[in-house]
C-alpha cells in the first residue's frame, strides 16, 4: 500500500488578482476516496466576493488590445511560460488528481505530462490563426474579425480535475476572454494548482479568477448577465439548469453532458479485441469519463462468451490505493457518486440483470467497487448514464435492432462498434446518433488530427474540434464597405 502522502491544500479563491480564504460549509469535509479520511474542509464563495470577481472580469474584457501582432505574441508567451511552470509541477498535479478522482497515479502522471502540450497548442493557435481576414468582396474593404465573446464562466468536473480546467482556461485566454473558473467542489485541488501556474506566469489583470463552491455558486455565476459565455462539463441536470438560466440573455453555451454511450458488437467481432476494448473503456479513469462505454448491444451468439471473457479479465485486475504504482483501478472519486453507482447497479438488477463483480477488493475503507457487468436487463429500460466501471450487456439479433435500441435513447456523445469487417463497422457507426464513434477500440485521444465532434441531442451543446480556442470562445464579426451594386 502507498505510504507516502501529499497534503491537499485548503481551497482558496483567487479574485481580483489576490488570493483570499473561503468560507467553510458547516462541518462538511472532502475526504480521501481511498480511506474516507478528511483532507480539507468544504468551502464556498460569498456573494459579495463573487460579485467582485464578476466586476473584475468585466473590467478585464478589452477587445481593442488583443489583435495586433505584439499583443498576440505577448499573450502566447504567457501561455508558453504557463506550460513550462506546469511541467515543473507535474508530479504535484498527478498526485492531487489521483487523491481526488481516485484514478491510479500511473494514469494521472500521463495526464499531467500532456498538459503542457495542450497549453502550447493554444499558444500556437493564438499566433497562427488570423483574427482579422480580408474577404473577397469585389475590391471593397470587407474584413472578418474573430472576436472574444466576453467574460467566460468555466465550470469543470471532478473526473478531469486538472486537464479540463487547464485546457479550457488556455483556450479562453488564447481567445481573449477573461475567465472565472469554478472547479467541482469534490476535487478542487488540481484546478487550484493549475491556476497557481497561470498566475505565476504573469497574467494580465482580470484574465483569470478562481472561485470555489457547489452548485449554488455555479448557478449564481452562470446566471449573471456579465458572463457572456459558459463552458460546462458535467451532469445533464446541472446542464439543463444552466441552459435555462442562459436563455434569459442568450449566453453562448458549450455544454458537455455525457450519456449512456452504446457499444455495438457485430456478429463477426473478434472476441478478444472486443473484450480488451470494452475492459479498457470501462476501467480507464476508473470508468469515470463521459465518453466511456455504457450499454453493450452484442449479437446474441456472442453475449455469453463476451460475459465470460470480461469476467476473466476483470478477475485479474489490481484494485487498490490510487497512489500505489502497480494498481490498475482505484476507488470511486466521492461518496455521492459511489452511492449513485451502487444505486444504478441495483436498478439494473431490478430490471432482471445478473450482476457480475469478479475483482478482488483491497482491505481499505474507501469507495472501492469491482468493475461490474450487468447482463440481461431490458435494454429499452436500461437508459441511465453509469459513469463508472460498470457496463450493461444486452442481446440483439441484428445490426438494425442494435441501431434502433442505441438511437432510441441516444447518448449523443460517443459510441463504439466492434466488428472484423471494418467497412461494415464504419457504416454501422455512421448511423449511430453520436458525435464520435470508435471502431475496435476505446481510447481517449482524438481519432485524427482534424477530428471534430459535435454534442448531439442530450449530450449538450457545442463540441470539440480543431482550433477550439477560436471556435468556442470567439464569435464572427464582419465589418466592411457596403456597395450600391449589391442585389438587395
């Protein structure tokens, strides 16, 4: 068992270029998911402090000073410095990620090592993507401007506690939007370290602020008219509440809400490739990722063998303390989600599923659960997002039946197809209502350099794609000389 420890700091706000202590919430504590031992008090942000952050962000929004070559290169230089500072803090970030999300340290180190590249990519976008383009307008002077929307509220989840804040802050800063970041109250430590790195790099006043708290703080922040764009990754309930609040003043929204991602296992699928891919997807980040596999729709001839293949693989997994170097899957991040997952598994049992939990659990009083297979429930009723090391398996008799079930309650985010005939698998995948469909695998990285993914239906609003900093945080504005010769 891991014996070395890292102290998770008490969360503090960064408002108006100053670090400030936060009010605590009663006697509530954040706990280590490995042991349930308290690590720091749960905190919030007072309304007056939140208002001060909003006023400061509004003052920091300056369209005119962002577009000339010197200003862009200066801002890109800041992002380059941030990347270097994050490299020096990579182990702190990895260990904090591991102790708040429960993800094994071997994985969080890979995530932390990737952060500088993501930030440098935003710096490159800032320098290389033109913000003012002259249009072909018959000799008239017409220009297309990429203009930052304005102050941005970025709300990030507990399952990606460092990567999602770092990536979104870098994109918003590259665009020129002042940022107010609110990380999840369940895992605020990594985001705070990331903000420390940005501050150390020498930000312009008002470019970035950090506020802590639960959903009430997020609700006040996203409803405020001074916020012009909201980028949120999280659950559908909070996403709908944000969308309703944003409708009052028509804020720009990017909402990534997840779903119960379908997996279609065709009748020619290779059993080992399929079982390995599903296991990889359901255990990556402890299964706590919004694009992970959820509802497996397998051809009837393969259902029994697939259950056994998954049972065998799960039984060999090393489940344990997230800081242990040889652990393959750690605990669930927090008590509320642990309770939700247990409830979802029991719900599948009530729908007639047989429950398989073959992994051996450690002798620790943490939020541990075996990767779980729930086989045999009615697929039409097994619709809830699982968001953990849990999958439901269901028999189908044809590709068409699998597509009907998958699209009846679409996740809209990701889907998977396993089949030996890749042309057939890609054709089936192109008919699934999802923004990204992976064939014969379940990795996280983009499928290709120019990959673009929209969030369909209940998965949210917006998407991922090349030059995300410009695409999400900037709007188009055309300015030019009109002509009496135009037809209307």
